[in-house]
C-alpha cells in the first residue's frame, strides 16, 4: 500500500511539473484598481491553495456544527 501511495504521489508531482513548465505564459489579473502580472501556473496554484483552505474551513465548521447538534446536554 505504501508503494502505491508513493507511486500516486510521484505521478501527481510529475503532472504538476509538466503543467508548470508548459504554462509559463503571463496573465494580467485585475482586482479593483490593481493590475498584476503572474504566470498561469502561479495563478492556478494560488487558486488551488485558496480552495483547499476554504474547503478545510467549511468542513471544520460543518463537523463542529454536527458535533454540537448531536451532543447530549
């Protein structure tokens, strides 16, 4: 099982490296009055990390709510 997990991790990292090397185009991001230029792979990575953080937050709130709703007082 450990070998399978290591193999899956290796395939995932390889896919990230291939994506990052093939998507080095610059993209301009506009937010309010700010204009910043980033690479496409950096934007995708940042969005992925923000999604992970927000997902952990939502799951944590749901677990806490479920626990509080089902505990006996």
